[in-house]
């Protein structure tokens, strides 16, 4: 430990860390627009500048290492003036349509302008105009609102290993765009939406399905059903000012009924269904010498990633559809039959923590007899907007339970929201399928926590299996490279696109940080600890569905409704 | 049709080092006259770089073109002396007459337009070089006439190929 002096007070610092990190720990707030904790600093926005005694100019604290005895002034007149000027210059070429912006009230640039007291336009200059990119089914790019901080570029490259976007041109013509400045739809973008969550302004947003959903709700001929993903109930509360780590499942169900949905289902039910099929598929592959390691297929960003960059691993992907698509298919077949509703009358909506789910729902192979099985996908953020518009007070809604069938879940299904959770759920059921007995200890500690790569050896019926749970596609790519190079000890791999899993998905509340993700993870594991039904095969709703309709896992009907295939995808690499 | 040439250029750089990117881009442009999308994809594959990065680097530098040159290649000098003598209006006139932006080529492949920094002929300002031939003291009117005469000749006189 060394000591630095911040605003004339001593502050402890670790040798080698940046000034910004030391300031954060000491509770001194310095604004940043381009900083992403854990990623390489670029010093691009220069809002974090501070005065360091003995240095001529201001230094960017995010990229400047601490040294013993260093004297730092974070809010000197000079530093504050510099920050204000930077914000004013950014605003000089920024559209003035804050009131109409998707990020109104959730914009870091707006916040900084208010914080620094910008009250007039001191700089007016020529503005560049770029067209909106609406080509993609999941995301919209609005380069006019881009302040070139580069967070999306770094996240896409360093965390996801995709690099669909980068800076082009230079100087005043610089912009962030895809290779050849084409539409996002022909780029290698995997629609994960993490660029939205790191963007400080409104330069990126999801393709909203609110209008489609509202129209369907108003149409008396439509039977509108909705399912919500396991992680949504533990993040939605944050959109309404509540602290991270609160499960509002019951209030969410009540809110959805008030919004006018005819049935409210739980995607965690379909997660249980996915586990039944996926565990059966794993057992089948192990017994029949099928391609191993098997890899999970519930994260649509990951699927597109493999289709584009690791096509030799397509046979390793489980053929199971994701829970969203499984439930969509069951709604328009089993449920429609049971309730005597024409499938074409059903409008099937989902609430997802994810923007890539919008892309997944639009995949042609997901349709059933020419009908899409999921008609609209809302992100957690979009649902919050609908709830606010309807004037509902989420904190004070009397909890309600989901509809049956397709609303009951085990806690295993709920664990789909967190990295490692699918693996844990699948192992519980695979163990049961292979041995006829429950796992002696359902909790698999090695697969829990926020580490991006978690590995374990599991013994089932005297045989040892290697499993891994990975999140962040750059980590997944590294693991695939190891397997290509000959690594053979793994049998089953769970991959989630977003770091930490769906609780940190690209459709989750803006402003998500590591503490929030940790709190969300904790509450999911609490649910698993406290509720009685902890295995997918123990879910009575699932047992009924197989008894009444599907027969058994991997049956012909299961294959038709619940399994899919993948395509080699030719995009600009 | 130009792929084999790119292949032979890439083979000169057997190791995927990103510092080779700019020399390769230069060599490919030298050989093909411009950087096609296919060539940039191939370069990215060879260097294990995302194509967005290759394109980002290439667009950073003015020296790279992304469309093939026209038969008649017009370089408008935008250096200081030419600027003072009215090169902005000359460029505007050329853009209007040819209906293209700098860096582009007309659809018939006849004309291409490029903006260059000083070409070292300040005494002749404002100057436009067409297929290497300098036209001195041009005005918006005179450059329109010059273009017309090239259009009539069909680019035969001193064409690139």
C-alpha cells in the first residue's frame, strides 16, 4: 500500500492501480464517459481529468497510475472548467431532442450537463448527419447521438470477441459503424445488446415491440399471452427505484394481468422443459457415442456466434430450442388445443432480459406451420415503460401467481437466469435420468459465482464428467480454441453470451453495475434454497405436459416442437 | 478476377502480424487500384483481424480508395494556396457536374474524384490534375468545360489503362 493525497486528505492506494480506481475506493466521485471497469483504459472522453502536482497539464485519472506521495486535486477550478468545456463541446454536435430520446432521464451526457451547470450553448458548429440504422431485427443505431467514447467498440471486441463495430474515418468525420459502413443486419453483430447497456447516450437502442404488443392487446379478436424470463422478476424492481436484489415475480404477474394479457406464463416452466430435453439429449449422446462436449443452446447471441465463427462446433450445440421458443411452440400447439383456440388467433409475447431474443424469435426455423411461435419480444426496459404508462405502482401490487398450465416452475428453471444455473439444473436432471436417484447435494458450488469461466468434475454412476459454465463470448471462444487444440476432458458446456448470464443481459435496466448483478444472482440462489421443488423433472406441470401431450423427452412430437437446427451463417467476419 | 494477385501479396506475409496491415493495404491498392470489400475480408482473415478493424484503419488514411478509379481520374488540390484561390468552389462544381463525392467513381466508370492535399504546384493555383495532367488556374466554369471535353474524348486521351 502507498499513500496519495487527494484534495489534501491521505488516501491509501495499491501500487500499479490507476488514480481513478483509488479515487473510487476513497469515495471521491470523478465523472467518466468512456471508462469500463476492467477493460483497457483509453482516456478518450477526458472527463476524468484531475490536477496532479508537478504535472503541467491535467491528467486523465482513468489512465494514470498512482505513485507514492502524489498530490491530486479532483475538483480544482481548472479541472471542473475543463470538464464543463468538454461537455459543452460534446453538446455542440449533439442533437437537442432529449425529450424525444429513448434515453431521456437515463443519459450520462444529460446528467453531466445538469451536474456541471451547462445552461447555454456556447459553441455552435456544423453538425454531421448520419442515417439511422434500422436494418437489424434487434438493435437500432443512431450515430448522430454517438459521442465516440468507444465503450461499445471495446465491449464488442474485448468481452464478446465479435468486433462487429469500430471507428471509421478520422477527425470530425469519425464515426462508429460496422465494416464497410453497412447495416447491422449483415454484420457479425450477435444482437446481445451489451452495446446499449454501456452506451452513455441514446446512440443505441432496441427495436421496440411495444406498439405491436399494445395493438394486439387492443384487438378483441386476439388472444394475447405473455411469458416472462427467469431473470426479469429479479431486475424489474430496479426500473421502479427499488434496490437490486428484489424478486417481484408476484407483482410482475399482477401487473401483466392489469396490462390486459389473457394468460401469464413463466418462461422458467419452459426452462424446466428445456432441461428435460437437454438432459435427455446429453444422456443420449453419452450412451450412443454422440458428439461431445455438448453445448447449451439457450443463449441466442452465442448461437449466432457459433454459426458465424465456429461452424465446426455446430454439431456440438444441443438441438434444443431455447426456453422462449419452446414455450412459444407449446403455446401454439398444446395450449391452443387444450383451450380450443385457433393458433393463428394467439398473439404470443415474451419479456426477456435480452435483445438477441428479438432476433431469435424472427428466425424462420422457429415457426410452426407458417406461424411465428413468438410474435413479439419485450425487454425488461420496454416492459417497465409499459407498466409506467399504465400507471401501475409495482411496489404495491398484490402478488398473483402465474396461470396453469405453463406457469408452474421448479427453482432449477429459475436458475436459467444466472451463469452456471443451466448447468446446475441440467446436472440435477441428468443425474436422475442416469441413475434413477436425485443428486445427493443439489447445490453445485463450483458452478456458482461471478467468475467468467467455471469448471467442475461431477461423478454420476461411477463415471466422472467434466463440465464448464462460461459467460462472455471471448471466454467461450478461448475455450473452443482449447478444444480445437485437443482438450478432451469436457462433456458438457454451458455458454451464456452476457457476462454473469441473463441477469446482466442486454435488455436489462440501464445503469447495471457489478454490485447489482451480484445482488440479482444472490436472490436467484435464495429462491433455489428456499422453495420445495428444486428439480425440473420434479415439476408437476412438466410431468403433466409429458403425460398428456409430449410422451417422453426426445419423442417425435418433442423433436417436432422443441428441437431445431442451425445454419452456417455468412456474414462480414 | 484480381484475387490471385492479392493472394500473392498476402503470401509475402506468412505470419499474422497486425503491424503488417498498412503495408498490405498499400500493396493491394497498388496492384488493384483500390481496396475492394473482398480484398479487405481476405486481409482480415489472413491477419486474424476483424474486418471492421481493417476497414477502420483503411478509412483513417486518405491514401486508400474503396472504389476503382475511373478512366478519367480528377485530383483536386485543396492545399492552402489553392484554397485561397478558390479551390472549394472548383471542387463543388466538380461534385455537381459528376454527381459524385470525393472518393467515388461515376456509375459508368468514366470519372473518379479525389481530394488531395498540396500537390506542389502552388504557382498554378487553383490546380486540378486529371490523369496526371495539370490544369492551372481553373474556375468552376473552366473545369466544367474541361470535364466536358474529357467526356467527349471518352477518356481515350491518356486513360489510365
